[in-house]
């Protein structure tokens, strides 16, 4: 057909349509071209020069910034392109802290990978960076460690912070050989308005930005006979951790994760999906009460700690819109501390340690908030758990499946979909509808709230609750959330609920998940895995969870009760009036 556009890559004719650059067409053809700075969900930057290709009649070109054109003849592995890439790598390594064996990213570092692929063993012909010239490591942030000596100036972190969160916490400073990426005015990461989302380290190709690890701490706890170590596992972990062991993104490995935790030495294993259902009970009730009163609308969801932090630092005048509900992590931990000793012998509040496995680096800070301090003792990310499983010598893929401990192990499909953007709002509506009407919502699949790609970061859905029109807005990334806040302040907002997830696509793409920044489809596959489990579960509404019903009947009394508020709700802080140090306990 005459309207089909084609070009040639390494002798192979390749069709293309709306690919944003030549690099994506090359990848579509099945060829791999190295790159440090290119990330499909970020703007094209062209800083690293690793993705150069040779084009007949055009010479050497950067494939990540060049648009595809019909008739191009592209070569990805000529002598010239390989020589350029090798020179780039040698120069980067000459200026790099090469203590790879002690680096947190060792084995998962792109610079290390490409150096091996291009056979670089010696960079002595270049002037080496001296140890006395190294800049200090910044480990003041409770979620992220910054090592400027491993930065290769690809700019991915700068773009992620600006384009996802609209925040520009990180930026380039100085010129020439003195150029560095750092927080504003050279401050520590703990002393700027970082929201701890971890997207900067998620796109970092080296060990310049890494997750602050709790692995050694958790090993010391599970091997301590004086401690009873209890785990809770967030919804998104189940569809991502398997990637670290060769499984496909989206494959649900929760039953293997439960077994792995017990083999590591955890005494009890619970599922945060249970407390996602609990969150919905409280949040749906709160939403209905606000609708009836017409106060503090729209209601903002409060599950995302990076979003909460953003409001506290940038819009404290909007805190009355935030739901007072703790996040699922924040709800389950105090429930476990309060009730596990009643159900299991040998457990006390004093000897029990709650470790939560989260897709989110900001959860590390949430657990240290003074309002929640002492409930969740340690937060580990999906990546950290994967490393523990590997270091324990566990063959993850051959593990026998097991179930979470009970009570607090049953969950609904509504609890599962919390991990994807739109999932919290959809789960809330499933329950709020029945709270308002006394009738069961017939079709619980509210597909208009779903979608995790960059074209669906803002979604509006209008619902009819027996004559009452309710509009729900779902956004992912704080940059999109800011637009909604401005609508509210201008008085033009027409929605009654606002769900915000700071990470693009929601928790499935959290800063603590396995690497996904090279392939936008990974987020979609993880979300599909959550929705698949939702469809397959016998219970799909939070209020129908039998263990939730039992918890209210025997302990909490009812949603919104005094006991429920005491255990499951929280307060927020005006960060213009309070410093970060005041908010977080050490």
C-alpha cells in the first residue's frame, strides 16, 4: 500500500507509523541500541550520545532525537558507531567512582553493563578522577541516597522530577567539567521539597541515585530470636517482583512471595490488600458524609504519601480536602500491633516488628511521620525484597504456593486494584454506591477510571448514584494534580472526588519497583495483572470481605466510629509552619 512508510535497519525493511524517534523504530525492528539518557515517558534529551547510528547520506546521527523518515537506510553497528560509543564509555568510566562491588546498583547498572558488552577493561589513557576530588555522598533523605561521584549527567532524574512531579528538586549546576546534578543551591535532599517518590532513582542508569536500603536491618530482625517479625505486602508487589526472577511483568506471584517470606524467616505474613479494603470502608463512608454535608469537596484520596507531602509543602490551605484515612500500610500496622497478640501466642506489642513490603520509596518516610511513628517499624521496597530472596539462595520460581495468615489475610478485588491509577477511586465507588443507595452496584468494572499510559494521566468519570450525579477525577503524577488544584482554587472544578498517585500509572510504577523506565508497556502489563486478579476473585467489593465484617463486628463497631478514627485516621501538617525535621521522627 502506498501509504505505508518504511525505512531500512541493518538490511531489514521496517514499517513505522507514529513512533516519536528513530530509536523506537530500531527497537521495533528487534535491534538494541544502547542509551543512558533516553526514557520513553520523558522528553528526548540527546545528552549521552550512546544511541548514535550511521545513516546513508546523513552520517552519524543521534537516534533518540531524530524523527523517522521514509527511505532512510540505518546501520546500528558500524565501526564508527562502535568507536564513538566505546569512547563515550571510556570517558565516563575515567570520571566515575568504579567501586562497583560495593555499589547498590552493581549488577543492575547500565554503565557496568555496557562496559562489559564493549569490552572496556582499561581507561588509563585518560586522566583519572582522584579520590580527593570526590564529592560527599548525601544520605540525609530517608528514601533516596545521592552519590554525585557516580553521576554521568544524563539528565534523566532532572527530567523525571520536572516532567512527572512539576517540582524541579534536582537540576544542573556549574559549567564544563564542574557540572553536577544536585538539589537547589547544593542543599541536601532532606532539606528541599522532595516528595520522596523515587522516580529520580527509577530512571537513573547508574548508582548516582539509589534506594536507601533496609535489607541488612531486616536480616538482623528475622534472625533475632527475641523478635516476632510480621510482614505486610502491598498490592503492586505481586505483579512486579517476579520480574527480578525472569517472570513476565504482570504475572501474579503473591503465593510465592508469601512462601519466600516464610523461608527468609518472617513469622507471620499478611496482605495489605486486606487493609486496602479497610481503607475503602472508611474512605467511602467519609466521602458519603461529605457529599451529604456539601463540605470539603472534592475529597482527596490520601493513600499516596508523596501526594500528601506535596500538599503539605505546596498547598497547606488545601489539607482540609484530604481524606483523614491513613493509607493501607498505615491502617494495617496498628491493627496488627493491636490484635495479633490476641490471636497468636507469644506475640506482644513490645516484641513484634511490622515490616511492610511496598512498591513505594515514599512509604519509608510515611512510616516515620510523628502521627504514625511506631506502627510500621520498617519499610522495604519490592527491589529490596528481591535482593533478600536472592541472597537467601531461594529458587523463587520453584517455590510452592502458600496463603497469607488469617485473620487479616482475606481481600477483595477492590483491594487488589489499589495498585493501579484509578483503582482507589473505582474501589471507593463500588462501596459508596451501596452506602448511599442500599443496593448492590451491578457493574463493578468502571473502565473509564482505568489507564496507565502517559495519554491517560487525567481521567474524568461521571456516575449516577440513583439520581445523584457524582464526578470523579483520577490523575497520576503531581504535575497533573497541580492542574486540578488550580481548577479548585479558581472555582471551576466540577468533580467531587480526586484520586492522585504521584508515580506515572500509580503504585505499579512506584519508585521501589523493578526497573520499568525503558518500556512503557511494563506498566500496562502490571496493571492488567491486578485487574485480572480482581476479575477472578469471588469477592470484588470491599464491604463484602468477611474478615472486614468480622473486624468491625468484634472491634471497630462501624465505619467512622470513635474506635475507627482512633486507629485508622490521621492528621496532616502545614509544612510552611513546620519543618521536615518536625514532621519525621528518627
